[in-house]
C-alpha cells in the first residue's frame, strides 16, 4: 500500500498538482492514524493532506479510483453454458462464415472471456498507450484499442449472426436474451479497456520526470493547451519572470564592466593628477517605454494572456507600460492592473471582452488607438503587437499602423502563426511585416519567453 500511495502522489505531480515532501509525509501520517479499512475516510485523509487548491480536486478524484479501486471491470457472462444442443448447433452454423481474428473475438464475447493482463499490455503497446502521460487521452486510447480489436466489425457480425439464427428458427425471446447478454459483454470488455488505459496512463504519469513534463508543456503549441495546462503555465509565469530578470541583470553587469567611459574616468581622477585610479564604465541601460496591443480573440487568447502576465511581472525592467486589448474594438487595460495581481487583472479583462468567432477587426482597433492614444507613442517607445494578423477581410488600416511605427523607437510583432501561413485566407501579415523592425514567432510558452527576453535586451 505504501508503494501505491507513493505512485499516486507521483501521478498527482505528473498531473500538475503541487505536492511537497512535507505534505507527502502528512498523507502517510494521516493514513497511519485512520487506516485503510474505511475507504471513504482513507480517500478524505489523502485529499485533505495532498490537495491545497480547488482546481486540483478533479485530478485527485480521477486518479484516486485508478490507484485504490479494486472492483475491476464488470463480470462477463458465458452465453454458451445454458444453450440447448439445437441452439449450439445453430450458433456453430452461423459462425462458420467468419474466420481469423474476427471469429476469435466473437467467440470470446460469446463465452464472456476477459482479456488477460498480457493481452492488454500488448494491445496498449500496439496503440502507443505506453507513451501516453495525460489523462485527457484515456478515452481516445481506449477507443484505439477497441478499433484494434475490430469492435465495429464484431458488432456488425453479431447482428448478422442474430439474423441467421432467426432464419434457422430460434425464437425471438431467446434471440433478444442473447442480444442483451452480448451487448453486456461488449460493454464489460470496453470498461476493461478503459480501466487499463487509465491505469497505464497513471503509471506513466507517476514515472514521468517533472522537469521533462514542464519542458514538454513549455514547448506545446498554444492551440494544443488544455485548461489545466494553462493553469500550470499561469503558475509558472512568476518563476519565468524571475529567471528573465536574473538574465537581464547579468547581461547588464557584463556590459557595464566591459565599456570604459573615458570622459567620466578623466573627470573622476582630476584630483589624482589625471592618473586613472578610479575607472568609470558606461551605463547605457535605459529602461524602455512599452506600448502593447494584444489580440484576445479566440485564437489568440492564451498567447496574449501569458504575454501580459510576463510583462507585468517584469515592470521593474521598464519605465512605463501602456497595455491595450482588442477583438472588434480597442480597450485601454492598464488600469485593470493597478492594485491587482496580473492573473486577476487579466481575468477581469477576459470576462469583460468575451471571445467571438470571426469578429476580429484589427483595422478598427488601430483607428481607436489613433483617435485616443496616439500621443502615448514617442521616440522612446517600443511598440509591440501581439496577434496573428488575421482581420476577417476588414480594412487593415496600414496607414495607421505605419504612422504608429514611424513615431516609435522600434516596432515588434509577436505572432504565433508560422510564416508559411501568412497571407493565407484573411491574414494581412504580409502587408504588416515590412513596417515592423522585428517579427518573432511565439507559438509556445518557450518561444514567448525567449521573445520577451530578446525584447527587453534590445533596448
């Protein structure tokens, strides 16, 4: 049982639940005090010690029965046991037209034989279950195993067998009974496959290296992230910002020590007869002023949310940030961040500006900016666009974007789409690109972090 609890805790961590060593020790102490005889008390003791946040409860409730429920798949019935000799003869006659793997599966279901552990493992390897480490793939893996066992073909064959036996003279009541038992056996085998898929994925999660899991998440495209993935990345934003802050400080230290300021050195050493006892170095670090305009439509929401989170964790590295969000119109969102943490502020904006399909109007957002906020752009401004450049065939207002770029010190565009897709469909990116100083692809959190790092270095 101790080994199973250890694996359960490892699987929780693999599923994104933060469990410290102290909390693991608390869990074992609670189990020692309450025992394992009362299953509900056992479950609640683990939940109370291992789960700190409500968002982690679904992960706990999904994994707990996989590790600690011994009920197994529902039993399957042997239809051939109570058949008369005449019925058995009819069945044998109907089965003659089938052969190979299909006939083997039909006979297994008729006899109510479950798959062995070895067969389940072979089947799992065949469909790639041994590489799955996310519970979202449980049902998909179970369906792949059903397909490998030819479930659809078996279902059609069973229907054909029933029709043949009806023609041979088997009464309708007996056929209906057989039909129900066969259906129950198929459902029992499906549940066995589903339970095996869950158990194997949970085992994979328990064996997964947490750093490898995080690396995989950092390199997962934004359009492939689940809600739980996003929650994990939101929690990582502060850590990533601290890492970027350290990198920036180190680069500034190296740059400062490597650039001699001759004039300052001479002035500082006049009292020494101009003998350079006190060496001065140039400090060219100028905190940038940022203007960020983020597309928060459905396709861009995750990318823009994480970008804003990173920027506002790094406010000590900039002199001023003016943040804007748009879908079909532009809103100034900097006030949302005043007095709030970044996640709370971003959620306020997202609730206020719900996504819609095919409603993005970037040109209209530029018009809103030009009408109300153009005077915020000056020669110290780094102007940042976060969007895919898709405009639903509306006027892109290149004239306004060109004027905004002209006024700013430099213009950056962060786009999650591959350059191969620029210009396709409603994309105006090929028209915006020549106006920008730099365009960076940011389809993953790793690329977005690298882009912010580059953005704050090139001042």
